[in-house]
């Protein structure tokens, strides 16, 4: 009897342990997301984790980057093909930026063993460019950390980055830079390597990810949105394009389009609208500016129908815009906006069509190609692609410089953002 009780006790203990283990496993294992998932908790889709704001968790392997974002790398592949067709290996001379205008910000960087170092900084800490400089360099540093987390070894490279909206170089030279946008009709711009814009890190008044979260708070059905196209901006940049938009929407019941370019400061503030508030509208309008415009980086996060005119400029993701077909993810209009009213009225009267376009837009951009993980994967592929057609730099200073046997050239990214100053840092900080 005692032996029987002991056996029963043991069996009971085993069963209880198994029940606890199963319960623990169920609670611990991330849920598989479904169409009805709220997105409030982390979810596992295959091997990819997501945050509550549709952000892919950063730190993918190189293979995962390819699988997760298969259409992301067009601009890298294009630039690599250009330099291979040119049969020219990018040299140290080619990345010299002495040709850049006096007041245009640039930095020359070195990437070695997963570390970002600044070789030279020219006007990059000027008030006009400092936010751009820190933002873009921070995105690169984040990508390097992502590569380390994903077990990817990145090659040693040296390159220059420019921060103005546009730069022009000698057509007869072999100069090249990393920059944010390129003009599609300008063959000299084919030499450019496109990098994500600084506002993916931070643009006043908040970080990009925080802005995304605020914009998502206004997610609702198309028919529940304010039935208008919304736009705010100034007209001193690309005046013909923007004034044509104002003319096409003047006094129209289906439009809330306002220029913020007024002399009265109080009136200007009254006319402005935050990006999250724009997501309350059924349509958001994009306009280019001095060159590309960072506006599109943001409005593609709205659960609204994006309206985009024919673009003259490309950024790293604009090849993903689909104007028609089953994957259509925005509404294309002419640069003179003459077909804007027709476009708006079509979708107002056919909300089911609008919902399809919006769903495609969110799936393409907000949930995939404009996420933090996508930007890191893109920059990692950019480094790999650039290395394949570029010289192999020596990462070390000349022996004996500052008493170091094998000191690395330049200064660390961490020191650069601490000191916030321009200068020639080839041999380190001048007074160190």
C-alpha cells in the first residue's frame, strides 16, 4: 500500500510538472500574428520579431536581411553596376571633397572592424547641417551594431558623405559621394550612392519612431477620415510645383491645402499642422522641394491614401512606389496637379479602391521597407556593395603618430558627437 501510494505520488508529481511546463511554454512562446492581431505585443512571424508599432526587431543576419527585404537594395545594385560598367575602381582621390562649395557640409568616414570613425568634417557641424550630420552618422552606427548582432562581418571602407539637399560635381571627374537623393534626369548623379535621410533618426520635434507611433494613433477606416487631401508647406522651394497645387485646390471642399509662408509669425504657427494630425485626413499629398523631400518618409506611415506627383528625384526606397496594378500603393498625379480633383473624387466615391491602395502602402512601407531593421539592412548592403568597387583603405595612422604603434586613423563616432566640431582628424583630435 505504501509502495502504491509512493508510485501514485511520483506519477502525480510528473503530471503536475508537465502541466506546468506546457503552461509556461504556451505563455512564453510569442504568438503567431493573424489578420486580427492587435499588434500590442511582440509577435513572431516565421523567424522575424515585430514590436508593437510594426517595427521589425533589428539585428537580422545578412541572409535574413535578404529574405525579409528582397526588394530593398535596388539603389545599391544600381550604383555597383554603374561603377562596374565604368570599369573604374573608386580611389581615395575620387572621394576627396575639395570640390564641394565652401559652405556645404561633408564628412569623410572610415569603417573598420564594425567601428565608425571620422577622418574629416567640413562645415558638417554648422547650424544648418549638424542635425543632418548626427542623424545620418547615427543611422550608420546603428547599422554597424545591427551587423554585429546579426553576425555579419562588414569590410573596411572609406567614403565621403554630403549633407546639402543637392550637390553638383564636375562631369569630367570620377568623384563620388554618399548622399540622400539623386536627380533622375542628371547622368552625373548616377555616380551617387544613396543613404537614408537624417530624419529617419530625428527631426524636430521628435524621433522618427515616436512620430510613427503618434501617426498610428489616427489609424481608422478610409470612410471615417476627414474626406479631404491635406498639405502644409512653403512655396519658396520648387515654386511652380507648389503654387500649382495651391491653385488646383483653392476653395475646394475636398482640400485642406495651405501655404505656411507668411510674414506674421502667429499666423504661420496657426496654419501649421503636425504630421500625426495629417493622418486624420483621407488623403496626404507629397511635394518635392529643393530636391527630394523628406515629407514622404513620414506620410507613408499614415493609414491614409498617399498622393504623389511624378518624381524628379529618387531616394533609397522610391523604386518601391507602385502607381498601378494589384500592388498599387499610392495615387499618381501629374506635376501640374490638373488631375488631382479627378483622382480625389474617384476614391471618395470608391472607398473600397482606396482601402486596397492604403493596405498595400502600409504593407510595403510602414510594416516593411521603412522600418528600422530595413534601414540597417540597407546600409549594411550599401557598405558591402560600395566595397566591391572601391579601394581598400589603410585604417591605421603612420607609425609613430602621437606615440602610437598602430593607432586607427580619425576619431571615433562617439568622440565626434561629444566634441561637435569640424576639422581634419586624420591623425586624431588636434590637441589629444
